[in-house]
């Protein structure tokens, strides 16, 4: 009897696959950080607590937002969708604070 070689050979990852992983990692780190920062700014401005409690609560919630953004970066259909969605959400969250002078987040 001859020994048969396995029909399933390991394929080397292509450059396109590696680039997709790199873009998703950048989306998880950079765009996720931008989204977490934007949510902190927005929540610090609109939560109905005292100033210290608003900032503390917004900062704690930002870790959950960053985690959700990182999870989405690797669950999205395409890598670019992960980048544009997280970046777009970050911009949308910051716009009300920048546009409305009454929402002050300065100390």
C-alpha cells in the first residue's frame, strides 16, 4: 500500500488577505479609538449628572464602545466598511458638540 498525501494542503495567505487583516487591525485600533473618544466627548456633554460623574461615566463607557468597534472591525463584511462606519460614527458623534456652543466639555 502506498501512503497517500493529504488532499488538504495548507495554503499560504495571499497579500490581499494580509492587507485586509492589516486594515481591520487599523480600524480596530485607530478608528475604534476615535469612536471611543468621540463617544466620551458627547456623553460628557449630554449626560444629566454632575460634571465629575458625567466624565467618569463617559470614560468607563468608552471602553465598551472601543471593544464593540474592535469586534465589529473583524466581523464586518469588508475591511473598508469597518473603517468607514467607525470613522463616520465618530464624526457624527463629535459634530453636535462642535456645532453647539452650549455643550461645553472644557473644565
